[in-house]
C-alpha cells in the first residue's frame, strides 16, 4: 500500500506544469508565456492606436479641404472652391466631392467640365439616392453645350477676360465681358457674375435685377438661399 501511494505521489508530482516543461526541455516558464501574451497585446494596441491616429489625420486633411471649399462657395468664389473640392476628392476618393466639383464648375458656366464630373459621379455611385436629380443636371449641361454650339471658344474667352477684370476690380469691363458671354451662350451662370459686378459697383438696383433673373433661370441651385439673401440685400440698398 505504501509503495502504491508513493508511486501515485511521484506520478502526480511529475505532472505539474513545471516538471512537464522541464522534461520536454522547455526553457520558458509559465510566467514567460504570460509575459509573451502581454507583450503581444501591447503591440496590437499600439498598432491600433497608430492606425486610428493615421485615420484621424487623414480625415482631418479631407475635412480641412472640404470646409475651405464650402467657405469659398458661400462667398460665391467657385474657382478656388473647385481646387479645394478636387484636393478633398484626391485624398478621400469619395464620389460626393465629384458632385461638388460639378456644381462649382457649373456655377462658373463651365458646362463641359461640369458634365464630366456629373457623369463620373453617377458612374461611381450608380445607386445614389439623388441619381434622378443629378441626371437632370447632367442633361442641363448637355443643353448648355448645345446652346453654346460653335461659340464655345468665344464664350470661354469672354468669361476668362471677365474674371480677370473682376479680380482687378475693373467691374465695368467685367460686366461687358460677362454680358457678351451670356449673349453667346444664354447660360444663367453669367447673369450671376453680372449681378456680382454690379453689386461691387454699388449699383444696387441693377444687381438686384440680375440676381433675380439668375435665381429664376438657374432653377434648383445649391446655394439658392444665399442668392435670395443677396436679392434682399440689394433691395434694401436700392431704397
């Protein structure tokens, strides 16, 4: 009985984790395995924190360009807005910025460029909830190109000349160019540019009339509320 009990005791003693590790020639203790697990978790946590930090910085860059672009749009500064929308799209590859580019191009009277952006948006977002509305805008850019016909180059030249005069505060000359661009294209975008130039000349009645014509002719525009605010501002100024 004693021999049997002793044998059981010896067997039980040989089955402890440390004895098994020792018999297998293992050099790691139980505490070593615990530490390895802790180190592995710390590494995973550090990698996840780095990933989150990088993602936050990435989103921050996108937001910065998007906010700057929207600020330009709110001030009707569409040309720099396009630059910022494009940068936001380059970083994010989010199709919504293609739509924003299209809208800012269209506001400048750049029908062909706007049409390309609307088309790319629809290709990348075939299930877009605003698909019907965007298709309508795409069709409108085609109508705009059709109206321009063989006058495209002349329209572009007058527009660019008008922008240059506008940026130099030569508003009378800018109005003349924008009116010629409108005459050749019948594009409402130029009515807005004319209104802006009249506003800066403090010719409030003329500015109000052209804002009103633009608002009526342009239809569903993204910043219609701001155009309406301009109309009221010019109405008050004209009194």
